[in-house]
């Protein structure tokens, strides 16, 4: 409940001056990170729904917690925080995309969590969503529905995920706390002209943010990243 409250609080702090009724953005126009988190949430809806239909409440909760903790909190929020904290590095389009997505994703997470933590989810709903919706309570609102149009893959995020997994594994090996900020993330790309290299360059800001690194540099490294011809290293 504390994690859910803190995640909602962070989102709320970014909603200043944002009108959900007018500040909208089509799914296809959002950044890869924003499309990815909505795709992951969309993917879990039928899993949770089927678990409830089969009275397997533990499976419903496990699926909800996995997407909330690992996807939304550990990866997505970490990737998009800098859009608001270091605004000079990002266009306004990226911030609008993030606001739209945070609001939509948080609303869906509240619905999935509502059967398990009814009071805190209802309180967050009343604070952030009630004014823009026609129903008086989260608990009488419509259950989330799977959207086939969002059953897609985001190739850029496959590259990002491999790098982040390698960085977190390296932190564990070297006993560096996952929450501790490191000074540099070094990426060693064998073919600078490859599609993977182009993707890494394009997603560099998100990689840096989620890896909790002050800087990303390109040079010799020795640790396999999970991506072919890409090695990495980190420095405190």
C-alpha cells in the first residue's frame, strides 16, 4: 500500500496544469517507453480476469503485483522521471506523452488492485480520477478490458530491457545497491552502425535514467549485456 501510495503521489506531482480531457495523445504517437508500459498492462488484463473467473485470487494478485512493481515502478517510472526533473533534455511532446500514460496506467493499476486493497485504491481514485469520471466510486466502475490494438511488441524496449537486466545483475555481483546512483555506464558496441547501436543511441536517456547512472559513455567493456556484440560496465 505504501508503494502504491508513493507511486500515485509521484504521478500526481506531475499532473499540475494537465487536463486529462484536452491534453490527450493517440497511442501510436507516444514514446516507446509509454507504449511499452501500456502494452504490458494490456497483456496482464486477461491473465488477471481469467484468474478471478477461476477463483484463483492468488494468481490474480501475483500478476497484478508483478506488473506494478517490476514494470510500472522499477522500470517505467524510473525511465520517465527525468522528463520532469531535467526538462531541458526532453521535448514537451515527451512530457505530455508521459502524463497521459501515467494517468492511464495508474488508473488501470488501481482497478486491478481494488479487490485486494479496496480503501487505498478508492482514496487515490477520489483524489485523482473521480472528477473526470461519471461513476462515484472505483468499485462500481468498469473492469479493464483487453485492447487487441495494443497487443504489439516494442522492439526498442527489448534492447533497453536486456541492458537494464545486465546492469542490475552487475550491481548484485559487485554489491552495489540497486537504488544507489552510479557515476557511469559504459557501453561497448562492436558495430556502431548496427540497428542495435542506433536503438541504444535513441533510447540513451531512458537507459541512463533507469540504470540510475549520471552518464553513459561508449568505450571498451567486458561484461556481456545479453545483446549480441554489446558489452557493458559500470563505475561507482
